[in-house]
C-alpha cells in the first residue's frame, strides 16, 4: 500500500491539471498560430508561469486498489501483482491465467 500522502499529492496534481488544462491548451495553439518569434516568447512565458504540478506529464498512473505507482495496466487500472491475483481468483471476466 502506498503512503497516503503520496496518493493525496497525486490527487492534488490531477485537480491542478484539470484546472489549467484549457489555459495550457489554448496557449499552445496560440504559439503555433503566431508568426513572430517575440510573440511566441511572450506566450511561452505565460505557459512557464503556470504551476509546475499542473503539467500533464507530472501525473503518474497509480493502482486503483493499492496506490502502487509501478507496473500498471491501463486497461484495468491495476498493478501487475493485484491483476494476477484477481485473475487467479476469477474476479476479472474474460481474463485467463497463463501457464507454461
């Protein structure tokens, strides 16, 4: 189980990303439309003035049940070992165990 403070930090980052998503997207579109380099630098300055934690690259996908930040499967939202346990106990319909 991940530390509660790390999980809360991720939730805070998600809220910030949603809050500044429109501003960030519109600024990037403006940069591509503006022909003058000086205007591009001004718009870039606006982008840099936004909080760092509002950038989507700062978000980290976590396991839904344990909060583990590594080995996550996007389709299920679970980490590898939790996914394996759920498949072995037949809790995920359509997923089968691998045996070799």
